[in-house]
């Protein structure tokens, strides 16, 4: 079963046959290098209100928004874990 990972800059999705929290690679779509975040982890950001985070948060790449959400206490670190069985 393949897993989906999301580019932190342009949200392009890639599929891989392994399950990890994130992987570092260069995006084929936008050319930027960064942490492609597992789609389940990226979806956890939907529960976070921008009002709970610093100004300019929404302008940051996906991976940086996740780190800020955890650091600010707006997202529980448990919500950012990828469990082996899905």
C-alpha cells in the first residue's frame, strides 16, 4: 500500500511504499527542497486555528507550520505521529 507525502511549499503530492512522518527531497513540481510531510500529519493542521498561532504563520511552509503549531501548544505532538498500521 502506498503512502502520500505533501510538499511543504507547493502541496504537490508524491506516493511512496513506506510509512514515515516525513521525508526530505527536492520537489519535482516546484524545485524546492524540504520535508515532505505524510498526508495524515498534514491533515492534523486542519484542526488548528490560525488565531492560536503567531502572525505570519499561514505564510510559512507546511513543515514549519507543523513545528510552530506543536511549539505553541496548538497541536499535540501525538497528532503528528505516523503509526505503523495507519
